[in-house]
C-alpha cells in the first residue's frame, strides 16, 4: 500500500467532506456535524492543510491554524496504517519551521486520539470543561507538542 502526505488542494475538499462524514458516523468527530463541511475544513485563520492518501485515495486530513493543529482525522478504513501519526508529524514540522510550538485540543472521550498524542510524547497541559452548546458541556484535554529534539549529531543545549 502506498501512503503519502501532501499539501491539500481545493479540488480535495469534496472528497475530504465525504471522508469526514465517514469519520463522524464511525466515531462522532466532529462533535457537531457542520452545516457546510467544506467550509468547516477551511476555518478562519487557516495557515496550511494536508491530506493523507492511501493508494491514491484521500484518507485523512490535518490543518494548522496559527499554532493550533485542527481538523485532524483519518478514515475508519485507513486507521492503523500510521497516517494519523504522519499527518501529525507533518503539521508539527510545519509549525516548528514557522517558529511555533503547536498545540491541540481533544475530547477526553476520544481515547484513540489521546493515546496517539501521548504515545508521540505530546504534553498534556490541562483539562477543562467547555460549553459546546446550550446545556452541553464537554471535557477536553489541551496538549502541546514536545520540545523540538536536536538533529542527530547536533549539540544538545544545557537544561
């Protein structure tokens, strides 16, 4: 299976909306289905976005908005192939290249995503309850990317 991560193109948006619908049905992400999924994939403040492909078929997405990683998802049938990890590393590297230390938020009930972030060394910076609608409170973890690791052979700065 060929797996690639590449910059998102406008022509990808309809296919991404279809993948997002699969993800929503399978795992409830996004929490509230957007009235316009294509618009939801292009939030205000979008810096850049990427897609994951598996054998030429769009299978995932991630976006960078300022220093926040957002709109990260992988099609249910493509999970377990490392696409989520590769998308996350791609966005993290892009943020770091811009001098940013990326952050993200995730619902505490999204245990697969929480496990991925923690396995990759992301640092939980807090947990809070947020109101996501009238009378609807959701608990989220806030994460920050691990400190950039020096390149192999580079001197390690003192702690």
